[in-house]
C-alpha cells in the first residue's frame, strides 16, 4: 500500500502572503512541514503540491532540494491539484497536509 503525503503550498494567501516561506526557528515554515512529514514512518512519499504560478517557483525549488516530489497544477482548484498530485504518485492512501501548519507531530 502506497501512502503519500500531499503538502499543499503556495505563496498566495489573502491574509498573509508568502507565509510558507517565513522563517521559524532558523528554517522556513515549509521546511519544518516537509521534514516532519518525511520523518513519519507510515509515509512512503512526500509530494509538495503547488500551483503553476511563477510566484510559486520558490516553493518548487525548495521542495526539490528537500527531496520531496513536486506537483504543479491549478492555482484556484485545490481539489484538482490534490487529485492529480495523488494520482501521479500512484497513491493508495493520501494524507493531506497544509504547509502553514509546522507543528504537526512526527507520528
């Protein structure tokens, strides 16, 4: 069974644009989320799902450097982006993670 964590991340936000790349304890918020997600023993693959918008290039570059798979899709249709990210990873089980929640447990 292929368990895939799909981390939703984009720079656009109505309340706090760029929040996933803000520093937190010496690292970007996204880095905390990717590291904690990858540390979970039940996760087989980590996919960062971002948009095709050029503003999200920084997210794609960082995610690749961090060892995550990157999927780029619709900026406005989050469900479509999640669906295609999971399908591309051939996921049997999808764990949905938001990139603006760095305090997730490693279990």
